[in-house]
C-alpha cells in the first residue's frame, strides 16, 4: 500500500513567487537607500537626538522584519500551506505602518523616502492580494 498525496488543483502562484523574490532582492537596496537618506539628513539637518535614534533603529529593524515576512510568504506559497500564508498575511497588514512612518511621520521626509516606500507599499499590496487569493483557494480545496 503506497501513500501518495492526492494531486492538488491549486498550484503555487508563480506571479506571487516572482514578486516575493524580487522584493527579497530589492529589500536590502531599499534599506541601504533609507539608511543613506537618514545619514544625509542627520549630517545636514538639525535633528533631535532621540528622534534620530528611533528612526535609525526602525530602519535597521525593517530588514529582518521584512525578510521574515517574505520567508513566510514564500514558504506558504511553495508548500501550499495555509499557516505560513496566514502569518504572512498578518505581517503584511502590520508592516505598511513602518513604511507609512518613513513616508509621512519621520522628522524630515525627502522625496526619495516617499518614492522608495511608495514602491515598497505597492509591491507589498499586490503580494498581499495574491496571498489572500491563494489562501482562499487552498481553504476551498481543503474543505
């Protein structure tokens, strides 16, 4: 008696995986650009010391948080597994606040900051919608 997995009509989403891989590659570049922007502003503009420390800490923490989010998205997509996709969707709901901080609420906002984080938010939003669609398809198949 062989135990074979029943073929799934739901396949991993190639467009979602491509976007996740692209953002995984572009994320370190975005963080470096963000840190460079903060260094530029810290050098030329009168920054309150406590605000500058918080903004640097958030910029540094953004990389591991986003890498973890992308890992869960990729794992959930490739393994066709619902729990990692749920973690990815929840993290995708929380991480836009970090980008919104850098676009709107930081002490000095440059046009570069707005462009970088607008692109990041657009990619994250499309990924979120694709992941929710995949999760719904997987749940329908499992029921």
